């Protein structure tokens, strides 16, 4: 029986997970999205066209891979239909490849409004994407959520109306329940051909030995349990969420690819120990084009933080690292890497998501030589300049994990692969 590969972010998101999944898609017959919603934005360039994917697993872009939106996802039907139409316009046979879980929870306009309202009232603003992700998961866990399968029930109107009234009480705003009902009834018909029990389907695919890739969204430090709470998203983008978000078992997971950049970045609020609030941070942002795919927000940038990476490796059982933007960091003459935290006079390599700990933590750095020159043509590890090799080797030694994929430039082919897949 085939095993599924998992691809997940080791930091605060935007590590370039799309590149790993794009590479694995060469072999993948099934691509899966397990958690989150249209708060994610993966940009992938195929045949010179840049696709901004929000919900549908990017494996579909190969036009030969089944794309499954699994039960753990929160789904905005209007965004999804926009994405389906966009893919069809580019010749992707969506009707053949797309499968949507009947158990995925649905995002409604009142969720988006509640997201804005709750953020404005929060004692510690998070900087959410305002896509209604948190309020939809709230409804799910409060057991009032509306799932995809509920869109086909005869009592849909009553269900929507009851949620609308609750949202009105909280936000003080008025919502047009009748219009929402009509719109969603329309969306439900468009989506009907894709809806199925994806749990049974995924297990069937594994039995048929289909190679499966679970495409992570968001990242370890944004995890509701293991991230820098409260500055996190509302799901589990770590390995556990990939199981509950799909119905696969721990035995079904094979390789776990942890994606990092050769520097660190974060959007939104919250602690970031190796952040650079100076010209070097600005330079990294510009060199790495660190602006949000969805929101255009400038990302906060800093040195690579291996204390955090080790935490992500440990939590997720990462056995391969995908290191992106080696070319970007190699443009600097000197590179620093955070190898420990000094917290109230004590030096530690152990990460904690405790807010006070993270606020007090001061980065301890090791310095490396930069100026790698143009490495975009390097096809093997050995072709990299020695300074770049030393940097990569250090990451491997520190984390005890093989660096399997190395991003050396923006194009699809600018990637060194050090393992056989
Ligand atoms: P929410 O997921 O919209 O509730 O946002 C919660 C936090 O997670 C905010 O700081 C967002 O900026 C962050 N976030 C959510 N999705 C992503 C992502 O795909 N990449 C990076 N940050 C994200």
C-alpha cells in the first residue's frame, strides 16, 4: 500500500510550500488539502503563468492529479467557484480531478463580518486575513456549523437563519438571511458534482497504491495548539491536523517534508525572535519579494531561526527539509543564523510558545560567509560554492535532518534535489 507524503511549513507560513508540492506533483497521483481555508495563498508559476491558489491543492495544475479538498478545510464556496472557473479557463480539467469533502465546513458572509468585528474588539489584535476562518471553526467546534452536506438539506434555510440571528446579536449588524440562502443554494448546485465522502476515497486511493501528497497550508508556528497562541490561525497546520483533516491514520504517512527559507518571515502580529527591524530586514524583504500573495502586506523578515525549525522538526516528525531562497540569502556578504535563545540570562536551544518566554528571548547567532554569486544554474549540491555548502551542512547538522530540496532561484528548474524519490 502506498504512503502519503506530507508537506508542511516549519515557521510562520510563506516558506514556499508550493515549490515542494509542485516538485512532488511530478509523481503524485493525488494531492490533498487538509486544513485552513482561503486564508492561504500559494503562487505557482506554470508555463509562464502565475496561478494564485487559495483552496484547491496545487497538484491539480499538472492536469493529471486528483485534487481533494478534505474534511478539515473551511470552505468559502464563492472563492472556490472563482478558482474553479479560473482553472477551467486555463485548460485544467477540473471536472475530472476535483473532489470536495461532504464534511468540510462552509464559510458564510456573516463569518467574514464576525472576523472583522472580533478582531476590532480583541485585546490583542492578531492581524487575521479577515476571511472568516476563525468564526467558521468556532461554529464547527460549538457544533452549530453548516457543512457542505448540509447545503443539500431541506432545512438549510432555517439553519442559515438561526446562524444569521446569532451573528447579528454579536456584531450588531443586519444580514439578509434570504439572500444568503439563495446564493448558497446556487453555489451548492455548482459544487454538487465534486462533493463526496473523501475519507473512504482517500483510503481507496492508498490501497490502489496511488502516490498521495498532503499539501500543508499555513505553518507550525501558526498552529492553534503548538503555535505562538493567540497569534495563530484557528486550525492545526501540523502533522496531527493532516490526519484529522483527512481521516488518514498515522500509519498512512510516509515522508514528512518540512519547508523553510534560508531566512525567516512572518505576517501579522506576534513574537518573532530573530526579526530584523533594520535595513538588513528591509533588504531581505526586497531581495526575497516578501509581500503577501493574498493581501500584499509586507512581511516581517529576519535571520533563519534554527531553534524554531528544530521545534517544527520535532513536532511534525520531519525527515526531509526543503530549504528555499538559498540564492536570496547568498546575496548578503555575511549571514547570521539563530542557534539558541538567551532568556533571562540563560542560554537554551529549547523552544517554547510561552509569550513571556518569546518576548524575553534574545537570539544567539552564528555567522556565515555569504556572497554565493549566481547559484541558479547549480544542479547538484557539489556545484554550490563552498560557503553555500557550509551553510546547508550546518542546517543539516543542527536539525539532524537531511536537506532534500534546495531552492536556488525563482524558476521551477532552480532547485537542487539531493534525494531519490
Ligand atoms: P486567520 O487564519 O485569517 O485567522 O489569521 C490568523 C493569523 O495567521 C494572522 O497572523 C495571519 O496573517 C496568519 N496567516 C493565516 N494564513 C496564513 C498564510 O497562509 N500564510 C501566512 N500567514 C497566515
